[in-house]
């Protein structure tokens, strides 16, 4: 018997391409996630390079008591604004206006305590809720360096080597590459690239099943000399093709953005090659097949388009669980991760982004794990359409 699912496939694709709303949503999700990740990383890059470009604004009360400290701050590109003595409320108001990063207040007894070799107290006022943590680190580094210099000079004055302050010298060697740090840092962000696989096919999956059932056009299709398997496969492949195209375009755009961003400014890099990306897209094709099959299996049981949308919306939660939970638990790479849809794609992309050679097995696990689940969903949907109970409720 001649296979008739290509006819159903063409029919569903024509109807989908005529739906401008579905195509607009497809384009929106294709662009949204890569631009979102690019925007987040660009903001981190801007925050990392802002102190060098703009300098650090610091208000100082009692600056005349520590001229050496003021010179060290200026050498670190810190712009000092000298202020008259202020109370706590005035300092809080100044910080709320965000004109300065922090307020450094030297107590009136600073000079006396300094000459008496007692701890000379300085007060650093700042707003931890503001977006200036890196600039504040610059100020605190200068204060710590200033304190160490004073301690060393006092020890030398008493004939003691400042080296006694550090009896153990720790020399650190970081063997991690910028690519591995990059993949670990943006691990969660990589996962959201694959979640839209369930969104790209949702409209077609729901409309071609519950939508046709509500419009009573499914009865006409089932009355034709065509097997239920041809109907299901045609609708499944139509929804899957949209998802495959969407995921491929999304990953390509995201790869281009990550290649273009100056990630080295924040100690990261993106070493994924276009050939590696092609392999990831091929392995992720079955994720789209699984997403479409799962949504059709759920939507086929609904009697209306609205009811199907409610059922299918729960599929958005399933891929979010491993994507969010695994990075939070800080789990190392395990073989079973390549057997869980979405998580397997995320892990595959993360390991390749590190510039590592992972072999062929993870690709095969990622490909066939989603394909197996997709075939189970298609088998269930076909059995559902063949049942008399379903036929009576159409």
C-alpha cells in the first residue's frame, strides 16, 4: 500500500505557512533567546570594563588626614571628591543619588591613632544594592594595600622583616582554560537554547489535532482511505520540521553572537566550531521530533483548541527542570545526562564549547534517546486514534 503521509505532510505545511501568527511567533523565539543571552553577557562585559573607561568616583570626608592614601587612590584611577563632615542621614542620601560609588570617612582621631600605632579607623559607606560592586572592589583593594604598606614599614622600623607576616607563601596555578570557564559560567544559559524546541511546534501540533477536532474537519480526514498512522506521521513531521528549522536558526544566530562578543574581557571564550555546531544541530533534530510527538499525544485527547493549549503548556515545565536543577546541584558530567532530553543537548553543547573532544557516543546517546521517546509518543497517538472510544468522541 502506498504511503500517504507525504500528502498529509504537505497539507499541514501549507496550512501552517498560511498562518502568519504562527510564523511570527517562530521568528520571535528564534531571535529572542540568542539576543537575550547576548544581552546578558554584553552587560557583564560592560560592567567588567566600566572602571577602566570611566574611573571610580569616591567621596572622602577628612582626606587631609591621609594624603598618602589619597595619592594611592588617584593612582588607581579613583576620582576623589572632598566633602565636609557629614552625618549618617546625609551620607545615605548621597549614596541613594548614586553620584559616587562609596563614601570614605576618616574619623577625627585617625591621625592620633596612626601616630600612636593604634588601629586608625576609616569608615567605608556604600550601597550593596547598586550596580557598582566591581568599582567597590577597586577601592577596597587600595585600602588593603595601604594597610599592608603601613604594617611593613612599621616592622622594618623595629628591625623585623615584613616577610614574617606571610610565613606560608601560596602560589596558585589555574589549569582551567577560558573555554571551560565560559561553558561552566553560561551552562544554564546554554540550556534555554533548546527549550524553544517545544514552542516552535506547539501551534502546529495543537491546531492539526485539537483544532481540527473542534472544527470537525478531523472527521473528514479519518473518513478518507488513509491509515491513522499516515495521518499521525504526516502531522507529526509537519510540526517537527518547524521545530528543527527554528532550533537550527536559533543555534546559528547564538553561535554568531557568542563568537562576536569580546568574552575575553570577562575571562571567557567560545571555541565552538561551525562543524561542531552542525553536529549539535543534527543530534538535536530528534529533540524536535520528541517535542512534536509529545505535544500531539497530549493534544489528541483534548476536545477543544483551548483545552489542548492548557495540556500542552505543561510540556514547557518538563525541560526546565533538568536545565535549572543540574547546574544548581553542580553535578559533574555523567553518562546518564546524555539520555535525558534537553539536558543531553545542553551537556553536549557545553562540553563542545570547552574545546574538548567527546567522541561519537554522546552524539548517538543524545540522538537516539529523544528518538526513542518520540516513537513511543507516536505509537501511543496511533493507538489512541484507532480506539473506538476515541472515534465515538470525535
